[in-house]
């Protein structure tokens, strides 16, 4: 039996192509899987970042520095404070926070503790608790909150905030 040299070359090229294609496919899938794992946000680092914002927020609230507090809100933020109607935008939020600051007794301190954060790294929901102490360091109020932070221009800013006080002991 006589074989055509062209057929033999064609067969070698076909076999080589199948081997090369088959050998490269798994490596490509491995690269994709590695990229997906690397893209997962570091929630512990984000929690630390959000806690730093909350510490800044607490210091500004304690000092009754409304401008510093307002700088932590996005222009389109929505605030849902305890015993208040929903506030949309910074002007409305400012009025509710000023009212709250004026109602708080002199010498009180406010602290916020970030309990948990979850999200995708650009949009993060925080769950936390609030503690207010009098000038002597006695706890006079506790509460809880949820904040939604969005990363804008490389930093987190509050776009939604809901908070309320715990029931006071009688």
C-alpha cells in the first residue's frame, strides 16, 4: 500500500493540533479560578476601615461638630433615625442631627462599635451598636444601627443610615 506524503503531513498536523489544544485548556481554566479567588474583598480590612469612620463619626458627634458629621454622608444619603421621619439629602439630615445633638446633655460621649460588615468591597453594609455615656462614664443609652457605605472616589461614604435606641430600663 502506497501512502501519499501529503496525507501523512496532514495527519501529523491534525494530531499535533489536538494535543496542543487539549493540553492548554486546563491551564486556562486554572487561571480563571485563580483570578476569581483573588477578587474576593478583604472584609476584615474593610471592617477596620469602617470602624475608623465610625470612630471619627463618634468623635465629631461628641464634639457636636455637625460639619464633620455631615462630611461622612453622601449628598444623596437617606437617614432613618429613631422617632423621626425619613430624611432624604444632607439638608434634611443636618436638621435632625442638630436636634439630636441639642437634646443630648452636656458632657456625654458617644461611641459606635462596628459588629459586622458584609458586601462586595464597593458597597458594604455595616451592623453596629451605639453607647452614650454621661460625664461620669455611666452608660445612659444604648442602641443599634445599620449603615450602607459605598466607595466613591476611593473612600467609603454613608449612603443609608438607620438607627434606634434600645428600650430604657424602668
